[in-house]
């Protein structure tokens, strides 16, 4: 009996001890003890707290937006990862970042957080990127390069534009500029319109190039992607015409010359008599603009040359000047098409020359010296650096030899025109 | 005992009489009770129509100011029209009565009704506010440049003048005309411009036309003009 009682007491003690050790209540999930995690996202234009924080917005393609994510109770909770997506594609992996969305249309920006337990939490923002207005550049009046436009009585312009989002009113900034022989343009009209047509009632100069431009913006101040720009030419009289254009030298060559190129532009009749002539230097080493107005209509030859640089081949073109019109040759480029020359300075006029310690050669590009970087000198087929240059003179220092030596000189100019000569240097026999 | 029976009998008679009187009063009261008002809708709608010269029964409510026009009210179902009286108003000013109203030529806006009041025999009033647009469609002048079948000496750079004109008697009342120029089937909205210059024409046959629309959507189309381009500059 005593044994049984003792056993019961021991069992009870054991049970109590076991229960007190395990304290299993601590392992039962208690909802009240859990801290819920929330994520929220918003957009703003600045980190300033006074800036509005929105979950949906309409923006222009170039707008900069700050995307901000908040995590409750704290961003420092244990997470597996967090990131932003736009229309399902990865966007960023920061809580807050500045970005822009360029693609027009509706976009869904989602902040996603995967917590320590693998639960996914997210918040979604809605973004509408409006499309820029579009101008139909072919559906305009007057068409580009129109000629014979009136100088009095009004010039009328009309264009077609629309906004793909279709809800915005369009505003048109219309400018009319007069081109001059210098690089500058004189602004004649600069106005903002709410109609897609405009009449300019002022007078214009005869036989002159004008540029008209339209920049379209909608109510969100989003401009067309490209400024629309067209040219037209005014007329004069039915017994007159005009010619205009510009000329420039080959771009690479220009870098080599400190001075601007001088050009002569001539108009010659069928008997090669010069009817009109103009000359001048390039403006800012870019181009020279010429203009002949008025000039009798007819068929002529236009010739452009650069007397200071004869290596530039003259430009020749047959032109037909139509009454009441300006012929715009646009841009002419004179090209250096003549190769440099290599001449031995000495008694020999052939390729065979007598040995000398130093041989002199004249290497030039139609009067202009050649840079050493464009020279190659070789002796018996092997390149050598036994030479030096001074202006247009090349000096080759030959080693003594009892046999004939082959001296090769290769040269190219800035336009990559090449010349090459090989001289036979007779052996020097000791006297 | 007999006296007691008499009293009982008299009391019974009185009771019967009272019951009869109550019943009669009840019946009379029941007979005098008004029936429920008839709430069924007899008239479904009232419409206004315009008739003028070539136009009849138009619901667009547009008239030309140059000739007499008639407004007519119509009731549906039609059999109830006799039970309705009509009065035509311009704002608060009564202009006339009857199911139709005549608008004289060149009537001022105050002479054109904008309210119709329809009254039934019970005195119920239905008020309809409407707006009659008095507008004359624009009409093209036949004179254009280029004229039909014209031949022009031009190259692709040459600007050719296109001009046209239309007239609209409502112009002085603020109506505006807007044009769409169609050159070789290409449409150019040119707003209120009536002349433009355009280039880019190759040798051969070309055509142009113009559509004019006024502020009220009335329009006219210029009959297509054909013109021919010949490059006589000697460039060919």
C-alpha cells in the first residue's frame, strides 16, 4: 500500500515536473502576440514631406518620379527580398528610388516584399504616361522647299497634328524666320496659337529663304518629339530668278588649316563668260554661303573653287534658273582629290640618283607641306626612320653601301590621296 | 311578467333598429368613399417637329431663317392629343397656342419658341424646353483658282495658288466656316483660310476639292476641279 502510494506520488511529481519544464503554452501560436507586416507604396515628385504622395498619377515621358515603399512595423525586419516591377518586369531593388517611365500608356508599378517566412506582400501604383502630340509632317501647307511664295498679300500655313491621348487641347508655337547669308536667322513671327493654321500678312523679301517651325504641346506641356521645320522661298518677278547655296571643304582637311578656306563662286553663261561672281571665306570654318539675286533666268554653269587650296578640285554644275524661283544648291563640298607630289632635289630628273649622305626631296600637297605622320620611307624594302622633314623638304640619311640601294617614299594627304615613288640610289665608290 | 316581456321586446326592437341604422350608415359611407386615383400613364411622350419647305417632320430642330417654318407638337399615343392644350413660349413670353406654331421668315430669336407647355384636362402641365437652331448652310461660290481644266506651267518646286470662297448668310450672326482642302485625295484641314499655296506637283492631271462646314455642322462640297501641270521650265 505504502509502495503504491509512493509510486503515485512520484508519478504525480514527475508529471508536474514534466509539465513545468515543457511550458507548452509558450509554443502555441497566439494571434495577439503576432505583429502584422504591411507594405505600402506611393509616388512623389520630391522627398519634401509637403509634396503630395499619390498612388496614381499622369506624367509626361521625361518626368522624374520618386517611388517610395514603406514597411510596417519597420524596414529592418527580416526579409528574403524586396523589389519593384513595372508591368511585370523588374524595375529596381531599393525601398525608394528616383526614376522615369518613358513608354506612353498605362503602367502598373508594384512593390513586392517577400518576408522571412516566404509570404509575399505587395502594393500597386498606377501610372499613365501620356503620349506626346504628333504632327503629320507630310500633310502641311506649304510643302517643304516650296518656291515662288508671294512677298505681299499674305502667306498661309496649315498643318495637321493630333494627340494620341485625344483628350488634350493642343497649343502650337509657330515661328517664321528669315535666313541670311550669315549663320544667324531673323525671327519674324513667334506666336502661340490654338488653331492649326496661320496667316502672315506682313511683307517678305524677294528671292529669300524662310523657315517656318511648329512646336506642339498639349495641356500637360508635353512637346512633340521633334520640332517640325520646313523651308520656303519667296519669288520675285517673272523675269528674274535667284541662286543660293553654301560650300565647305572636306571636314577632315579643315582641321589641318588654321585659316578658313577662301572660295570663289562664279556663274558662267554658255560662252564661259562670268555673269556673276562672289567670293568669301568660311564662317567659323564651317561653310561659305553665296547668293545671287536677281539674275536673269536661263541655263548656266556654276563653278566653285578654292584658289588658296588648289588640291581641292573645282566644283562644276550645270544649272537652270527658272523665272520667279530660287534655285537652292544647298551644300556643296569641295573634295581634295589631287594626290601629293614627290620630287628629288638634285641634278637627276629620273628615278636613278647618285648616292649622297643626305638626299633631299620635295614632298608637298599642292603647295602645302606634308606632315611627317603621313610619310613612309624604306630602304631596300625595309622601313627606316633615317629621315627628317622641314616644311616641304624631306631629308633621307642613307647608310653607305657598295651596292645599289632602293629608296622608297610613300606619302598621303589628309584626304588619303596617296603617292609613292621608288628611287635607285647608285652605290658610292670610294675614290 | 308580461310587462317585463314587453320591455324586453321593445329593447330588442330598439337594438334591431340601431343595428339597421348602423348598417345603413356603413353602407352609405361605403358607397360615398372615393375610388383610388387613376395613376396609369396614358400619354407616353410629347414630341416637337419642324417642317420647312423640303424638310418635313424633322426632329433636328434646325430651320433656315429665309422661309417660314412650322413647329408641331405631337402626342403619343395620338388619340389623347385632343385632351391636351399647347402653349408656346420664348422664355417667359407666350408666343402662341395650339399644337403648331409658325415661325415667320427672318424671325428674331425672341420670336422663336424655346418652351412648350402641354396641359391636360386635369390641369397637369408638362414643360419641354428645346432650342431651335436657325441656320443657313454655307454655299460655295463657283469661282475658284485653279479653274476647272486649267493648265499650269510649274515644276515640283513651284507653288500653285488654290483659292475658293463660300457664303453663309449667318456669317454676320457669328457663324464661322471651316474648310478642308482635298488635293489629289490628300486632305488638309485649313481652318478658315480661303487661299493657300502648295507645291510638289508632278506633270499631269491633278484635282482639288473643298468641303466647308459651319459652326452648326451644315456643310457644302465644292465640285471637284481638275487641273493639269506642265513643266515648262526646261528642266526635264
